[in-house]
């Protein structure tokens, strides 16, 4: 019986060793596959690491170039800003000049209109008068105050007239002339 028990133990060990070898072969195959996959992953990671390193280096170089170009453009931008300010000042001065010039032209037009009105009034006043050969105004030295009496010498002798309208027109004309010449 001892011999049979030894035989059963030996067969059991043999079967156990057989299945253990099979299991170990499968584990070895799985480990080889895992090792192969790990090697491939490492090569991909190494390649990606190199690519990422190149991208980072390239991005850094582009950023440095952009910074240097922006630094180089700063004086140009400053110059454009200053030019804009100068153009704004020129536009303001031109606007002010044109306003002043327009105002002066309006004043001249008003002055000219006043002169023309005065001339027109003087012509109308002169046209309304009857022609007389000589006229004597008894009004004082150089003033244009209306006289109390006007003597007109004609062929018929001395004639007194109470109508002073032409003298009023004359006085208005002189005032306008003085105002015009005084404003220059």
C-alpha cells in the first residue's frame, strides 16, 4: 500500500507539474506580449516627447520673434499716435480759422450791404431834390446839425423851405460813412 500511495503521489505531482508548466507558458506568453507593448509605448512616448519638445521650442522661438517685432513696431505706433494728435490740432486750428474767416466775411458783407443801402438812400435823396444852382446852409461851422432855415438862391431869388428831409438823409449818410471808416 505504501507503494501505491507513492505512486499516486508521484502521478499527482507529475499532473501538477504538467499543468503548472502549461500555466507558466501562458504567463510567459502574456509577459512577452506585455513587454512588447511596453516597448512600443516607450518608443511612441519617446517620439511624442521629441515632437512636443520641438513644438515647445518652436512656440518659444515664435513668441520671442513676435515680442521682438512688437518692440520694433512700438516706435512706429507711437509715431502714428503723435501724428494723429498733430492732425487733430491742425484740424482744430483749421476749423477755428475757417470760423473766424467766415465771421469776417459776414461782417464785410454786412458792411458792404450797409454801404450800398447808404448809397442807395443818398441817391434816392439826391434824385428827390429839385436841381438848384446854389445852396447855402446856415448850420454853423462844420457840423451837420439841421439848420432852422434853408435859403435856396435861384433865378427867382431867395426861397425858404421848411422841408428838411434831404438834410436828414445827408446826416444819416455822413454817420454811416464815419461808422464805416471808423471800423477799419
